[in-house]
């Protein structure tokens, strides 16, 4: 007897290996997956502009903008960039601009070097301010914004030219399994459906684009509330780990998975904490870890 609906994921023709540099953009689920990549020491850059949720804001982050044209505003004692997550806000305007310039350098370098770009779309609902879709409202009064849903056509028309300009990269799109219940459950479903349709068009239009069904895995295979965090919205760590396992099955070769086991064990050893770090046993363990690091750096020079 089958007690769940298994999501059939076809193995990707394009694989991800340790030679790849990976850029992850999008919702907080992109941060979750980025952490998993980090546990296995892949070469990754995660959300240089902070967590972004809608397709327009993620796309806008890929377009270079001079500092003097950056849309910023002052509210509640802080300067805010309307293109960035709230973690970039600062009381000093110059510091905000410095943070923006730094994030832009990181993103430009990552975009140039990345062979794999993973984009996680969270919602098709957007807020517009002065005709521009903002990445974050920063708790400004609602009167400053127009709230609406992007259409499938808008999303495709925004992302298709970006993909066509970088056809040598492997684009992986996914829809965040995190429900935006503040929008309303019905409205969330419509929002996600628009994202799914748009991605389907992008996949159909390009051989370098693929789709990973993290949203379907959460709703069908992990539909029980025991796979959610305490807020009943975000996936639990068990759920993130399971979705990661399915991602690895689809995008990594057997050889890469073998490398991952070795490097993950090293990651776990490095994060082991002794109750008494000054003992001879702890000191000897730390030396073995350092020796192992120097050995691994011969094959994986980016390790630190």
C-alpha cells in the first residue's frame, strides 16, 4: 500500500559538481538550500541583496544601478534601500550606500563566475512605489504602495531576456514551499500557480532552464504538519533535509555524492565542540582537523 503521493523527479541531464560555482537567489528557502550547500563545501554565493521574494525584485537585482540612482528612503530613523532586504538598512545614509556597493560587487562577481544559478520564487504579489516594484516595504505606510499580482506574461518577459543573455549557465528555478498565508490561503495558491506557469514557460523556451519541484514535494510528500516548523508555515529542518536529498538525487552524479559524504563528515568534525577544549584529547583532535584541512585543500582550494 502507498501512503503518500510520490513526486517523480527526472534526473537532470545537466549535473552539478564541485567544479561549479553556484549563485542562489530568492526567498528564504534559497537561504535554506544555500546552508545545505555550505555544509558540503560547494562554492556558493547566497542572496547578495538579502532575501528577495518576488520575480521582479530578484530580476532587478541583476541589473546594475549606480549608487546615486539607488531608490532609497528615510523612515523610522533608518535609511532603506527599496531593492534590498531590511538587513541592509542603516541610520547612516553613506553606510547604506557602501553596503549596496559591496553587495553589487559580490553579485556581479558571482553572476560572472557562476555556472549554475538557482532561483527560488516566493510570491507573485508585489508592492509598487512610484511605478517600481520594491523588494521590501520596510514598514512604510501602506498609502505609499500599490499592491498587485504579477502576471505570467510579465514574469516571462522579465526573465526570458536575462536567460538569453547568459545561455552558457544552467538555470534552475523552483517555487518556495513556504506559504504566504498573510495573503490568504486562496490568494497564496493563485500566487504560486502564476509562478509555476511562468517557470513552465521559461523551461519550455530554453534548454538551459530546468525546474525542481520543492513546492510539490512539500505539499504532496510532506503534507503532514509534523514537517512544518512551529509557525505551521515554514518547513522544518527534517523537511529541508528531505527536499535537499531529492535535489541531490536529481542534480548530482554518484561520484559527486561520494565526494559530498567525505566533505560533510569533515564539516561535522569541524563543528564538533569539546566540553573541555584545553584537554590533550581536544588539542590532538583539533590538530587532526587542521591536517585534514590542508590535505583537502589540495583538491578543494577554496576551503577555509
